[in-house]
């Protein structure tokens, strides 16, 4: 009785859930930077991100270069050293962050909009973005920090498995490079390498500016112009080469002194503009993308107690990102877990989801829409994605409709065409795995 | 050039944004309800906090609060195992739970129209849980996997666990939240039922709702679903006061790893444990933590990482809000070519300086500016706002203590920072732990041998 009542309850309310997403304002600065703005006047603060197409996919023959360039920006400008920069942000309570993955290099600022704090934060942020000096002493130290980070990776089975997965999945493609690079390459980098990388990719026509906060349009326009004014206009980054699909299955065992075996399995997946995005996204939500209620979690955790968590996800990138499955289980159960994982995937490809599963997934995704845009920081993340991948401005507004339009047949066909359970790359990192193989 | 002369502008900024709209209610059965309005988006966060966690446990059943948290998803008199999660998912919700030393909490994030779903099923599982032995056996395995992932195969977590066991003797903060592996593998259904009976009742719970809601409507909904639940007699906790430490404690932990790691912890009072006349001390320690580790311009980053290059990364943390007496922690990784001993010497020099010389007004202003800004930033997260209220109430403080945080920090003087440095950073209450890396050559780890005995 209890449960049935709630099914009814949901149906009744679902029509009332059409809360529109934030209204996105978009323009291009004089020097070709693309700007995405959502005013949020409620709190006296602003979140800003400047995103460059300058991730590790641009490392060419020097893995680690993109990441180190990003890490060096707040280590010194032509007029400030690292201490000056850190104080200038901290003294007004502003927070600066830099990160660099395969596609994006992201520089974020969170500051109060109170005039004095705002001016000082924006002034410093602008200098960091447009006048980095790559000083040798800071370079030497950051180089050591990156090398220590690589050492830390060697004591993490998950990090080892992820590295092996990307290297083998992407082979000669730029995505095979880990953003952290490798010790040999990082040791050989020079400040001149970073300066050259900066000069090529940190240019306004290769930049997206995201602003969410208590500014009006005029103020936002002024900030966007100011942030990018010191950048050369330059050229957008080159189109990345297409990803070649794997031709055959591959199994990699790595011995590691851990009580668990980390399993990472997958193949190449989809790009951000893939026409199959929605059927694959909704289908994977059912298979392994919805946490405790996914099919994989049910099979591996709920029914068998084999793992604390298992997931699968498509990581859409400029070119085809991975479709990845991952879990950890005690060493002696690694083979069993892998078998259950593969069988669940195979069954899903063969039979697709049930109508009931699809309905539940749609209810979860569309009913949770408001949660995904309920804070400035979440909206800013979406704007960065929309801007960087050049998605339509109504991406958020039309998201629920596109999810609703997916049918069981769409999912089944898309998985049959796009996911091949017979050509999987599987990486196992753990204790006794090699002995039982 | 980039220094602010005073904080006048920050004081002007504060009124108007810190005045949160919070309503507080108590039902006849003792359930506490706190509602915080935030109308920026049509969402609601609902959290239910129980006064129970690993510090309520004793040896032999360590981790039982955490495994009970897992079992709370395994069915009631009205729901099948995992059905709770399915219902929340169908309603477009996100949900989970977490267990700490001093609390166990469950939460849902939902569209504002769906709060009823949360209340209905949280009320159900507060009193009607079913512990099936077969489900428990599976969940013991799941939690054992969780422990392997979080602790057994993570050298820094292993160090932290041994460190706590060395730092605390009679305090229940000596054991890990997730429990010792041997205890995890021996819970029986009756152990869980007893624990559930003892702590899961309306008069041992606080419901916190934050988001686009009207307090009166939330109260009515709470009365409807939680109102009929019967209260329990909740046992009074034994004080379990930590015995006074009589001298420095130093331990080494060997584990397969690449990098050494240093942890140092001094016993300090928090807001709940400080003597009333010294109520400023925890806040002075909080400022002291900000002086050492308040971002990239603080002393640790500036001097230990950038100038002396003795640490790759290093952090400091105060324990302001713990139910029992806790630790001020410093932990870090030595830089390439430096040892744990080098890092310890450098940390001690930093503390010595805090004892000898008052911190500058610029540094003090910087810490205070960051705290003020952070209180604005925190308001971007509805979840965090609810979290703060629930945590404070559950360790026995009024949620208003959170609202007074900024004022208490702003009142701290350089002399007070110096005073707490001298009073608390003494070797007699210090515990030091060093991670000694063992080779990662794939040979059988030490921990596997221990594991085999408990299966």
C-alpha cells in the first residue's frame, strides 16, 4: 500500500516540475573570447572561470607540460612573486584555483563583490592570467612537486590502473597521455617550454570566460574584457585527431601489494557532440550510472557483497572519451567480480532495459534537474562545459525533453551499435591477481 | 602594496547576509526540527541526525554505528531491501548517509515538492527497521570492502588509524569510525537490533530542512509523519574522559608506499570541552590554524613549501567542534630529498615562533577576512548550511554557535594566539606518527597475514 501510494503521488506532481534552467547570456569580446554569464544577485559574491583549450591533449611529445604550465601561473608575474599573489587573493578572502585535465585548463576565481575586495581580486587574477613570468626558482620547486605527485600515484592502485587504462586505450592518440605526465618528461621540461606553450594556447580566441554572480550585464562585460585584455588574440587550438577504436580485447595484470584488486574496464566511448549521447547516457544511467540503484550495483553489491561501489560512465570529450567501468574487490574475488561485470553488460546490450527501468531512470534524471543547477558553483560548471564544447545555449532547458524522448528501442540500438562487450580493455591491479590468472 | 589596512569594509558587508532565517521546533515526542529557508532554487535538503557514532561504541563492536547506517537501506516492515533508495531515485532525489565519531546522518536532496517522500520513509525506518541476518552477512562483506578501499590499501589512512589509537587511551576516539576488521566480520543481527533500539528514536534525532520551504508547512509535515513515533529512554553516555597524557608518544607505521608521511597531534579543548572561563581558546586555536595553513599565503605554504622547501604539502587543522576532547593536527609529506625528521624540525620551529612572537596584524586581518568571505561562500550550498546546523545540534551545541563563529573569530587577538600556542603545543601532550615506506615490489603485504586470521 505504502509504495503504491507514492507512485501515484509522483505522477500527480511530475507535470509541476518544469522549472526552467538559468537564463544564459552569451557574447564574444573584441578579442574573440567567448563569454557565458548568469546573473545571481542573491549573494554578494561572484564565481568566474577562464577556460583554455590547453589541456594535456596539447602536450605533444612533452607529457606534463600543460599541467605544469597551469600550475605555474600563480607562481609569479612580471610584477608579483608567488607570495605577493597569494597574499593579494587571501587578504580579501578571494580563492584562486588552477586545474588541467586532457581537454581543459581551468582557472577559477571566487570573490566577494564588495568593491575593494572585488577590484583587488580581479586585478590579481588578470595579471596571473596574462602576465605569468615562469620564474626559474618556482619552476624548479613545482617540478619537484609534480615528481612527488607521480611518486604518490605509484602507491595508489586506482591511479596505476587509470594510467594503464588510458595508455593502452588511446595508444598513439594525445588522450593516452596522463595530465601528470611521467618522470622522464617532467624532468626535461624547461621554463621556455612552458612559455612557448602559454604563448600558443593561452590566447583569447582559445578562451571561454564564465561568470556567475552578483554582477549586472555591464559589469560582467567589463570584467570579461578586462580579464582577456592582456591576452594575445591568437588562434583557437587545432582540432584533435580522431580516436581509433580498439580492434581486439586486451587484458593487463599488474601486481600490487594491496588487499583489493582494482578493476578498470572499458573502451572508447563518445564525444560531446555525439548524436547517440542521450540514449547512451540514459542507458548507462540504468546500467551503472545511478549509484545504489543501478544494475551493476544491484548485481555486485546488493546481491553478492563483492564491492563497496561499482560504476560505469561515458566521459564525453572533444574526441571520443572513454566508456569506463570500475570497481574494487578483495583479491580472491577479482575473477568472480569481473565475470559478473561482463555478464551484466552483455545482458544489457542484448536485452536493453525494461520499460519500468527506463521510466524510473527518466523520473530520476528529470525530477532531479533542479538539484543540478541549485548553486552558483554548479551553474558555473555547466557554463564552462557548454562554452568549451560549444553546446547550444538551451542545453539545460532542453535537457529534460531530450531525456524524455529516449525509448527502450533507442537505448538498445545505441548500445548494440556503440558498445562491444567483446572488445574490452581490462586492467587489473592488485595482490594475488597474477597468481590466479 | 596589496595589503588592506583594516577590516572596516568587511564589517559593513556582514549584516543582511548572515541573518539567516532559521526556525526551530520540538515535537511532543522529543524530535527536534530546524528549518532554514533559502529560496534561491526550488530545492530542499532534508537531513536527519542521530546522536550516535563511533565514539558511542566500545571494543568488540567498533564500527557498528556505521554498519547500522548501511542496514538502514535494507528494508523495513513496509519496504524491501534497497527500496528506500529506489523510491528516492524515482522522485528525482539524491540521497546518502554518513557516519562520524559523534553522529550518524541521512539525507535527501529533492525538488521542494517532494519533502513528504523523505519524511514518510525516514519516519518509517526510524522505528520499523528489519535486520535480516542474510542481508547483514552481505553488508558485512560490503563494509569490509569499504574498509579495504579506504584504509588497508591506503598508507596514509593506515597511519592515521594507528596514530589515533596511540593518541587516545580511554577516550572512544581511539578507534576508527569504520571499525576494526575483526569487529566488522563478527557483528550479529542481534548486535545491530540492540544498537538500533538504543539510539534510533525521535527524542535522539534532529531533523534539519533547508531550502525553498515554509517553516510552518514543514512543521505540519513533520507532525504528520514523525509525530506518532514513540520516544525511547535514551541511556546516558558514560563520560569516558581521556586520561591525562604523561609524555610524548612516538610511533612508526610500516606499509607499502613510495612517500613518507608525518603526523603530529596535540590535545586541545574544543567548544564543548573548554572550561567556561577560557571559552575563547578554541577560537584562538582556530585562528592559529589559519595563520599556519589558511591557504597559499599562510606560513606553511609560504615558508615550509616555498622558502625552505622542506615540505611538498603540509596542513594544519583544529578540532573546534568535537563532542570530546580532541587534537590539533599537523600532517605533511617531506619534499624530495628531505626527511620526516627535517619536516618535524621545521614544524617545531614554526610553533616556537608562534610562542615567542605575536602574529602580525596583517596576518590576523588576513585570517579574519578569509573567515568572513567563507561565511558568504558557504551560503551557495544549501547542503552545507543544513550540515552545519545538524552537526552542532548533534554534538550538544546550539545551532546559533555556528552563527556566532565569525564574531568569535573576529574577537581573537594576537596575544591570545600566542597564549594558546604556549599553553597547548607542549611535548607532554604530543603524539607523533611516521609512515615508513616498505617497497612496492608486489611482494605479499604485511597486512594480508593479519587479515587471514580473522576470516
